[in-house]
C-alpha cells in the first residue's frame, strides 16, 4: 500500500501533574491551574515529537473541563504558547471525548481539511478542593468579552430521563454498583466471591499504576485492602468501597499532537515518533439506563469494538496492548466481555482511573499518550483504546500501531443499528404497585459507613422496568452480604421496595 500524504498520525504526547507537595501548590493562586497544566503537557508533547516549537495550527481543541470555567481556554493556551490557530475549540462532556476527538481529527486530516491539530485537557480539581476547604478564593484567569467564544465540538447527549430524576439516580456512583450486582448474578458468584474477584482485578490495576511514572498514585494495593472497608476505604455505594471508585481528586493534564504524514515530513518529525490510527468508532447505548435491556450486557461496546477491529483488518487476538476505561470494576468487566478479552489479561496501560488518576473527562487522553509510548517500545504490537462516558453510555474506540494501516483510516458510527436493538419500557410508580423481581441494586452508604439508601431496578411480569428504593438499614445491610438479585419483591405506591 502506498502511504497517502494525508494519512493521519499522532506524533507527540505529553502528560503533566502537580501533587500536594509541589512547591507550586504552596499558594493556591500560584498553583498550576488547568490551562497551565495543558500548556506544560503541550510543551512536553512538542518535545516528544522532536520539535522545538509548534507551527501555526489548524485547530487547538480542549476537552470540556469542570474545575474551572475560562470562557475560551484554548485561546489562553495559544497565548501562553505563542502559537496561532484557525480554530479554538471546547468539547462536549464525557469520558469518551478524548478518543472521539482523535477520531474526528483523523477524519479531517485524511480528508484534507486540516494538517495539524493539537488536543489537550486537564483538571486542577485537587487544588480547587483544597482552596475551598481552606476558605481561599481562587483568582485564576478567565477570558473577557473581547475574546470570541470557543468553537463547540463533540456530541452532547442527555443521559438522564424523568424516571431516574424522580428517583434521584443521577450519579455514576449510584448506577455502576447496579451494573456490578447484575454482572455478579449473571456469573453466579456469591457476594463474597465476587468481592474477591473484583478486588483482585483492581489490585492488578494498582500494580500497573505503581510502575507508571505519570500515575497519580504509585502504590500497589493488595486485593484484601481494596475490598475491605476501613476509615481510609469507606464503603460508598455497595459493592464499591472508595478504592473501587474513580479518583477525580487530582491535578493532571495531557496533550496529543496529530498531523498528516505530509506535515510530519515537512516539519522533520522523526519516523520513530509516528503512531498510526488504523480505525475509530463512536456510538452509544440506549441513552437512558431505564431503557437498557439488561445491566449485564453492553451491546454498543460489542458492536463498536467489532467495527473498529474489522475496519482495521484485525481481530481481538491480534491486539497486544489494551486500555479499557476503568472508572469502576463493572466498566472493565462489561468492556472485556463485549470485546472478547480475558478479564485476567492486562487491560490497563496506565493503572486506571482509581490509581493512575481520573481527571473527569480527560482520563483517556492519558491512556492514549501511554499507549503511544508503549507501542514505540513494542513496534510490532497493535493497541486498542476504549473510552467511555456516562453510565457505560457513550463509547469511542481507536486502533493504533507504529505501522501503517492495511487500508486508509476508517471511522464508523453505527448508531442506527444500536437504536434498533431491544429496549425496556418503563413503568411509573403508580403503574408498578404490586409484585416484581429484583433485577439489580446498589446500597448507598453515609459518611459513617452505614447503609442509607437502597436503589433497586425491578422487572414487572410484563417485562417493564420499575424503580424501587428503601431506607431500611436492616435490608441494606443484608443486601451487602446476601444475593438479592432475582428475589420476589413488592413495590408500593411510593415506589418503596419490600422483600417478600
């Protein structure tokens, strides 16, 4: 195959972070804000590409951030770097975003719409939280009215329906435990055996983070410590103590430089820095969890991953380097199951969001940066990245290699096929009074580690889903030691679930 001059490649990556003992954090306002972390990451990516400075850019795109509202952060970054760009953009929200931005940039470069694009993102959540706790008011920069608003990129998706809002089931920490109990019941494991299973998975992730110089936490944690609730590992939403939750309390940034082969050659970027993206896919599950057919399967991951592999001309067994999104153990298990990966294989290159760090929407940019370096060290391998946003809702995939693709980069968006898949109808509380079967549940705990609220997904005899809840601490405690999935329940007019 003759390599087209418009072939999209990644040529540079950079990762930045500041820790609590960083001298910059001695004063909150002199700490690196998100823009400063992105500027540092871009400078590292520039050096990684073998460049001393960046040329004029076609686009500078920032992943939507939560720890500070700048107005147009891309414009501030460009000013700090002394670089110009035709487009200053800010993305939609979602953990899938970094891979989706790579897919979009690759498509534009291949189509001749752009020659060089920089992607970046960061959060200074930890510094902001410490400042708030100390009562300090941050004076980080914002753009004024004289600076145009950023170009909006990416797909926004409403992910919470009236049914979840009514039951106040709106946080991932409430939802992912439901996936976990459904996975556990499907596997036929006891509560105790499943806790051991997922804690061993997470311990393997922590071992990877311990060897990752860019990880937030470089401490390997034993499976027993991960699954055992303690003052430093309090139970949050059973079956997840703190160590099984994404760690967003970090100050981290990352950046990627993408360009065409033609541009890389013109800039003199060495061939050994090039990473080819062979294919990419974007898609989403049925957007409301109330309408998912089951909490133990993710058909959009299965189809999206299958198409990413097919379009790269490879199979899952050809992939040697994998990073699966890892906000909670359920995500990794659903991803591995849908992609046909062994759960005991190395499924993270960073150490995952709980250990390497979960800077809100931007974790996957760190994953891609890490995969790039791993591929350079193993040039005969193929890499696969799966990015996830919402409640295993929005998905993006990328297949990478140091070697050119068999054919030109291909992108797939199979949403029509996914939208046609079976979905549940949902019953309102008044329609659901009477018998039901408990399908999945989570047990939310208070700050003292005591069961406070049970959220239960139930199936009615006609196949509709209904939500139930309970503040019965005795029931909540029992649900943490016994299997309740599959049990017969009664729902009353208020939607309170009663075990038969």
